[in-house]
C-alpha cells in the first residue's frame, strides 16, 4: 500500500503490476504481485533517512498492531449480539437454540474474552500515549486478537448452523476476513517470538 501513490507518476516506470490474486477473505482490498525493476525514486520523495526503512517499519508496528486489535473489538461484539438475536429466534425441537446452556454459557465466555482483550488494549494504549515502548503488550494483544477472532467467528458460525455457512450473513464474512489477523502485520508465531524475547526465555544462539 505504501507504493500506491507511485503509479501513473513520472517515476513509476519499472513497477510491474501482475494479475489480481483471488483471496479467502478481505476481498474488497485487491491483492496483486508487484515487481520492481530498476525503479528510481527522486531524493525529494525519500521519507526519513536512507537505510532506516526497516527500523521505521519496526517502530510503526506498535501502532499498527494496536490498531489491528482495536478494529476487531466492535465487529466481534456485534457478531456475538447478532448470534444471540438469531439463536433466540431460531427454534430447534420446540425451543430456542439460545436456551441450550452450552450455547449461552459459551457466548458469555466469548463476551468475557472480548472484554479482557479491550482491557489489555486500553492498558497498552495508555502506556504508549505516555511515551513508553509497548512492543510486548502490543504483541500480546495482537496475538490474542487473532486467536480470539478465530474462536469467536468459528463458534458463532457453528451456532448459526447452515445459515452461517452462507454468504447472506455477517458471521461467514468475519470468519473469512478475520483469518488474516493471525497472519498480517506479523504472524502469531512472530508475536510469540517477540513476547519470548521480552521475557528473556529464547534459547541463546
Ligand atoms: C491479504 C494480505 C494483506 C497483506 N497486507 C500487507 C501490507 O499491507 N503490508 C505488508 O507489509 N504486508 C502485508 N501482508 C503480508 C503479511 O504481513 C505476511 O504475509 C506475513 O507477515 C507472513 O509472512 P509470509 O506470508 O511471508 O509467511 P512466511 O514467512 O512464508 O511464513 C509461513 C508460516 O511459517 C511461520 N514461521 C516462519 N518462521 C517460523 C519459525 N521460526 N518458527 C515458527 N513458525 C515460523 C510463519 O509464522 C507463518 O505462519 C499481507 C498479507 C495478506 C495475506
């Protein structure tokens, strides 16, 4: 996305955009393979200091990961609420699906987890605003958000039954779209590596 402003400019020669790649989710955002061949960028277009790109990227990851966590909280809450409404309405063998303890207990548990994630996010953001390095907390929150999003969407989809498998409802879209959260912006494994590093439990080389 950082390169989008370069297209159709005098210095866009050498940038080749390959065919659009179909994806499991996030379909409203196009993905293409892009190759760069002897691309020249005028010095006036340089952002920051030359050779510092990787450092800038690592620093901005704190914000990107906190943002990623913030973006899933409301959709997850909405999904839990929609699932409550649907399962209250949907009757199987004469009683609402929601009346099964395995269903309402599970929804309560997921709502609790979402609240815990919100608390961790707030703590990390408060520390960040005070000027602290929150790499560890941002990584923990991102790891938890990816895993929780998968748990909530998968569980809710199950409670929606066959309807949940259709493209007519929110749950199937979030099930597909939120799968990216454990991959994009650094994978779950990368988050675990960073957390281990901060805990000083990585084996020495
Ligand atoms: C839809 C989409 C949008 C994206 N948007 C952007 C974007 O805007 N900007 C951007 O910079 N990137 C973007 N990405 C890229 C994304 O950040 C990477 O896909 C992600 O960081 C994983 O890198 P990779 O795909 O190269 O996986 P790989 O490096 O090939 O890793 C494959 C798997 O192996 C695991 N793995 C690797 N090493 C180890 C290890 N030592 N121990 C245990 N497990 C390991 C990884 O965690 C991963 O699960 C996007 C990706 C997608 C799918």
